[in-house]
C-alpha cells in the first residue's frame, strides 16, 4: 500500500515537473519572439531615418524638399520613441503584472491641448495615405483638467491615435472629440476613424494582450497587439474605462473616460512650482 502510494506520488511529481518544463519552454519561446519583434519594429523607423538623412545629404536638394524630408525624419523619430515607451511599459507589466512601480506624480492635464499636440505628432504618418486628423475643440476645451499621470495618459492617446492613422481607410478623416460628464465627474474622449473591418468577435478581444485581427496582420505584419492592452491597463489604473463601438456613421470609436480626480490622495501630486518646462 505504502510502496504503491509513494510510486503514485513520484509519478505525479514527474508529471508536474514535465508540465512546468513545458511551460518554461513556452515562456522562453515567447520571450525570444517578443524581443525579435521589439528589435524588428524599432529597426524599421531607425532605418527610415537613416535613409532620409542619406537622401538629404547626398543629393542637391532644394529647401522645400529638405523640409519635407525633415518632417518625415521627425515622424519616424516619433514612431521610434512611441515604440520604445510602449516596450518599456510592457516589460514593466510583464515583470509586476501591474503599473504600480511606474507611479509618477499626478498633475492636472488639459486633455484638449494634449490631444492637439499628439495629433500634430502623428499627422505626418497620415500624409502618404491622405488621412487627416482633426480635433474638435468644442466642447472638450471647456472640460476641467484631469488629475492624472501625464506620461501614461499620453501613451493611451498615442496608442489610439497611432492605430487610427494606421488602420484608417485611404483619404479619410479621423475625428477626436470629447466632453465633460458632470454627473460622473469625468471627461470622456472619442477617437473615431473609418477603417479596416472589425467584427463583433474582434471587438470583444482587441484589448487582450497580443490580439490582432487578420486584416491588421495582412496590412501591418510587424504589429504586436500590445497597444490597446497597455492602454486599458493605464486607464484602469486611473479608475477610468475604455470601450470600442461603432457610431451612427459606421466609424470605429474608441472611447476613454477618465475620472477628474480618481487618484487624488493615492499617490504623489506635482505642485505648480515643479511643473515640467516641456510642451506637454
Ligand atoms: N482604429 C482602429 N481601427 C481598426 N482596427 C483597429 C483600430 N485600433 C485597433 N484595431 C484592431 O485592434 C488590434 C489591436 O490593436 P493594438 O493592441 O494597438 O495592436 P497593433 O496595433 O500592434 O496590432 C489591431 O491589430 C486591429 O486589428
Ligand atoms: Mg497599435
């Protein structure tokens, strides 16, 4: 009886060991794929920058052409910075399963201004496909500032705007609007675009880590499927919500609702004196 039960225990342990090894192998493979993806995606804009610089230094170029090339350099650099930030957030999420380690001071943010600045950053990426980004200032401009971790909230909207440009139909307009929701003490922002199809079963899954639709894979094989996952984590950290739907003009709409002061008292707050000298 005893011999049998110890043999059974041994067999169970062996089985557990085998499963753990399999899991470890799977995770290692995932990590390697992830790192390959990171480097592949970062190399693309850096190569484009190199190519533009070669272009501008080797040929006799007029001022107008040079300005155009420099705008493309700026746009590709924006993509590289954006990707690097997402990858940093991603490694943090993988390590802690939380963004808490990143907690920075809260500061009041005017979402309308932030969105206008981000749209300017991403607009050059839309030029080739005649995609225009527009921010409808009213009524968003009169919404109160939200007290948030600015670098993280910027990343949420960068991810949404980047997607909108990337997946928009050719020669279409992206519209960003929003409003104050006094009853919920929150500010709500919508990013709307006409774009690649999104089926109901995709809409249920696009915030999952790594999920990409087949159409997105065909269009941009190098994507990661991390953008919306990161965005959702950050929004949840701010006790807000993020949803996807279609509006009455059949545009895809991502809606982010951020409470005005949800984190007040729960983390450090940045006073007006040490306000960042940067543009946003
Ligand atoms: N604005 C959009 N229009 C159409 N599809 C979108 C849009 N934003 C996201 N998606 C879909 O959601 C998926 C997940 O997006 P995301 O997490 O940012 O990853 P990635 O952009 O790397 O594919 C995309 O692959 C795409 O299928
Ligand atoms: Mg994306």
